[in-house]
C-alpha cells in the first residue's frame, strides 16, 4: 500500500452494480490467472445450484478451486433465515482460511457484497478480513450494492451498469450463458 | 427476435465503458460456455502481444479457439496507420467467417468497439454483420466507446464504469491479473 510507483501484489478488487458481468469477470480473472500459473480459490456465497462454470473450472484444476457456500436452491436473500445466515457464516470461515493459507494467489468471494447489503454477514468483519489479508493475495469481491466502506477500502472498483438486459424483455436465463 | 417470452438463442451482448472487466467478462463467458460444452471463438482486435489468458484457454481447447488480429505490439489506435487498418480488416474477415460457419455457439469480438470508435473499421459493416448473424450464434462485442447504433441494436448492454483504478495511483499492469 505504500510503494505507489512499484509493481504491487495483493490488490482488492470490487465488481458491483446491477449489470451482467460481475461473476463473469471474476471467472475470467481466474482463467487468466491460471494462464499465468497462479492458483485461484473461488467461494460463492448464496449460490448452491449447479452452475455451468463449475464444469469447465474442474478441467483447469488443480489451479482453480471452487466451493459453493449457498443452500441447495437459489433463495431470496434473507438475514432472518437462520439456515442462510449459518451457511454464509460457514462460508466466511472457509474463505478466511483460504485467504490466510497463502495457498492461493487470487481469492474470489462471489456475491459477498449482497450478503453485506442484506446484513446476512456484518460489514465490519469483511473490513477486518481485508486488514489481515496477506499482501501476496489478490482479493476479488463481487455482487451488487457493495457498501461504501468496501469501495473506499478497495484498490480497484468497477460498477457494472445495466444499460439493457434481455431478462427485462421476457427472455429467461440460459445454461452456458447466464449460469 | 420475435418470440419475446420464449427461451431464445443468439443474443448480441455489448460490454463497454472505461472500467476493468470487459475482456475479462468475455473470457468468463467463454469459460462458462465451455462448461456447458458450447464452442467459443474469440477474435481479439488490436491485441498482438502475449496475454496470459491464451495459455489457459489452450487447455480448454478444442472448445475455445482464439485468434489475435493485432500487430505484434500494443499500439496506439490510429486509423491513419495502414498496417493497423489492414490487420483489423483481415480480422473482420476471419470473424465474419467464424460467425457464418456455425461452428461456434459463442463468438467474442474483443476490443472491436474501439476500432469502430476510431474509425479503423466502419460502423455500418458491423451492423450489417449483425443482420446476417445466424440465430444460433451468441455474439459478444467488447471495448470502450461502443457506438450508440450498436447499443441500440444489442440485446444486452453493460457499461463497465471505472469507480477506482490502481493504474491511476501509479500501479502498473501485472501479468496474470491485467493481461
């Protein structure tokens, strides 16, 4: 954080906004990192159903590890649901272990911003996690409605802004493209 | 284009804006598509140097094909440079062949928006290409400054908006993360 004019490792990225491309960009980062022989850990909060990306990511292993912390079905985000809260909490423990293990060059916490926005996980715990993150780890946080404290703390923030989306025209999500 | 309430193939996506994540999201789409056994062709306009993503994409072949249409070095976009214009033109021919071949479910034309913005390729030719695109092909166009005509014509448009970027803080591009 001090040497502004040097090559620096371990940035914090935030991909937020209401447009398509946040999780997808994180997957692209994992693919690019693997191309440079870097190891990636992806933890997906809230997601539990089968996503197309998991299949091809398996082919890239052992460089990419992926775990889903969500319940079996995609459910409404609800901090009052004790199962959801427990699942997110367990996910955060696993994610913290992955970050601190220094086994990974890139750690992606997918949809974590939403868990903060809805109060499923407390914002301060994530900020604390950023403080203890080893400098060797590049950390990527995705999901809509990233809290301002996270934006302030991150090194790189992109807002994916929906200009036009086919779902609003009645087209449904398709395997291989949206999930 | 007619059946608005049915599962529909062959959308046109545009990823534009000044933020990080456009090419990266396109790579993530290719990874996700491969996970569903779909074939992807990626044509990269303007890019000619070695990008980390190429290495890992090779591991996913034969589902993902990638070609770079750029000159050997990253150069300033300049429509007055005849070599650059010829390279982009040749790229467009290859891309058109890929789209019309129906060998690919997903075709990504990376950085093509910039070639339009700088007049290296004429906008109308791309619009014509969209008109003859087979419905089976999902087409993704990336790059800053997408022309309004393309935004109007696309089904899905996301603007990647830079909120904060480390390069503006003097940090340089790093292999495996930015390229």
